[in-house]
């Protein structure tokens, strides 16, 4: 019996996915566990693996098409089955109807435009062969506008490539960033070398009186919905404390001498803060928890799975550093760097984006002194970390300069009271001002 490759649930809140790119084509063999496609979820563009082995007889959902979780997106022929017969048996209309009728950009371009001028025509002919649409040129005749994403246009301009010479792989033949980069790789073209007299590039601006409407992508829509739900349903309260980071900066200097020169591992202030947060959550376990408002149940965890908010061009993603309470400073640096890099490259796996028991949001590197974050349900708290800077403070009646940092804890008041939040902050402050306490 032939098998189906179905749309997997790649995030906790995912209900449908968009096929950004197939890494296999019809007739290719595939093994269980092999990466076969890239899928845009409500959080990121992620790699999708096959749970079946065999030969891909038919790709049901083409690139740019959408499918609900659990819906078939490809048919796999097992050993001894006739691939050609299976391909004929799959109705093409099922795949064609899934194509989006708007020219919304894929996640890798991170931009969107409004509905295509051909949207109504496409909808009326949804059962027409998809291949024809994908193979069609990106322009519609002399003077007609070439269908290309804004980012693809900018990349083509930078590389000195003509869009009219590039075949688009997006919905309705639309040119996306990957098409431009691929065309550059084939042609060997490169961006013109800048000369000393060349003027710096100016930012693209809208014409006076013009407006631009941008449709939120799935990630941004999910962020909007979840944060709105959080602020509407969770009674937030906030507590702020200033922490003397002088001892941490001294500790970091010693750690750099130990690890950077010998092993190339550059411990950061953020790594030490993360370790202190984990130690504080072990000491005040009420905050290392989640809350189910449907059952009024609080779940506390023995391990600290720390979520780290990472900014992406299209929004935020929160990779999870699991069991961070058991890690050394060196392990935190190595593993967090890997997670953040893959988060920005949209290469995280599902279990690396879920299961956080507490989250930190650090804007200190951007010079933000103080801010408040919104609780990420079902977690019951989130810590906003500001910049660590030299400031005048009073010590023993004298004004001295110390390296100070401001942090703000946001809590779900249904579960956490002010005294518990204060206890956490006092504990965190003690760990950072006397780092040796983390070893006890």
C-alpha cells in the first residue's frame, strides 16, 4: 500500500503549514527521517522530515501551497509499487486548489504584498494544472509588472541581475529571494564593486502622499494573537530591581582568560545572567512553572528550561535551553550560541521551540536601560533584562561609580504574589552580586 507524507504539527499552535520549498522531487527516493521540505509554520520556516520510506510518486501540495496539519502533501510508493500508476491515480485538482490566491511572500523573504491582480481569476480556475502556473514567466508581456517580492527586487538590484531573466518558483510564478540567489549562483554574477567615489545607498522611501499595506505573516499574526490574549486574560504585575554587576564583570574577565584564549569560547555577561536566573528558579520554584487556566492547575518543574527571546526580521522566536540549571558557563555559551544561530537561520526543531518553563528577554546589548515584557502563557513569569552600564551610586555614604543593571520581572498574579516575585529578585540579585553563591 502506498503511504502518505502528511503535514506535521511543527509547533504547539500550528493548524496549517505553507510549503516553502521541496527538497525532493517526484521520482526521488526517500528514507524515513530524511529532510524532504521546508515548511512555514505560525512561528518560523522549519525543515520537515519524512516518516515514510520509498519513492515519491506524487507531490500533492506544490511550493507555495497550504495544507492543514495531518493532510497529505505527498504520496510515497513502497517497494514493488508502480510509481507511474500511483501518480495517475492522484487527482491534480486536490493539489491545485491549495495554492494561495494572493501573492504573499514566503517566510524567507519576510515581506508581503496585497492580493494579486489575478487573484479572482486564479480562484475561478483553481483546478487548472499547477505546473503551468509555476512554469509561466514572471512577466505578462511588454510593459507589464514583473511578479516579484520586494526583497527579491532589492537583492536582484544589488547583484546586478534582470528580473525578466529569472524564473519564479513562488505562487503564480512569483520571483522570491531564493530564485534570485539561485540565478546569481548559476550566472556567476556579483554585485558591482563599490568605488571610492560611489555615493552610499539611500533607503527606499514611499513617495509623498503614498501609502503601503503589508499583510502580517503567520509568525507576526501568532505573536499578535498570543500577546493580545496574554494582556487581556493575564493580570500582570511588575517588580523592578537594580543589581550591581561589578562582581560579574570581574568574573567574566577571569572566565575569558580561562576559555577564550585556550578554547575559543567567549563567555558573555548574558551567560552568567542566565545561570543566575536558573539558580534563582531552583531556589524559588513557584516561578519555574506553568498555569492551565482551564483546569486551574499549576505545574512546577524540577528542571529549568529557559526560553530566550530572539529577534528576527519578522518578529520574535523563543528557542529553549533545556536543563540549563545543570550546565556550566561554558556549556551555556556553546549551546545558546548554537540555538540562537539556528533560530535566526530558521533551522530549529519543534522541541527546541517548546517546553520553556521561564523566559528571559534581554535588550541590554541594544542599550535599553529598562523595559517590561509580556508574560508568555502558559508560563507564569518573564524577566526583562536591561543594559549593564557604569552609574554613580551611593555606597557607605559615598558616591562611587559601579556597573549597574536594571531588571524587571513580569508575573501572572493569578499564580504569583508580590512577595514571591520579590523573593526571586532578591535571590537573583544576591547571585549576581556574589557569584560564588551559585556554587553552593
